[in-house]
C-alpha cells in the first residue's frame, strides 16, 4: 500500500460543527501524525492543521468529509513523498 504525507488545513467558523469534526478526526486517528489547533477568539474562528500519512484515497475521503461540515473550510497540501508499506 502506498501512502502520502499531507497537511490538511481547517478553519472552523461554526462551533456547532466541532463535535462532528472531532469524531471524524478520531475515526482517522491511526493515520494522523500530529494536530495543532489555534483558537482565534477575536475573530470567532478556530484554525486547525492536521499532518497525515495515509493512502491518497483516505486523505481525500477525510478532507471531503471535513469540507462538507457546516461552517468548516478545508484545503489539503500534498508532499511528493510516497512510501510503500
């Protein structure tokens, strides 16, 4: 199985979506390398970055599910590093 390293950038504008977001991230926890969250209280948003090492379809599925949450925006940046496991 080939895996890629990627960063998923997430901006949460609707705090009601945080529970669902955390549930999704928990479901993909075995692929997540690290997570950083920054609450930007003055602007009422949360900024989260997820480092992930997973097959391409897993990264795309997670990013797509996150992007469908109400009040949540996401972008994914892929590295050129592909690993055979």
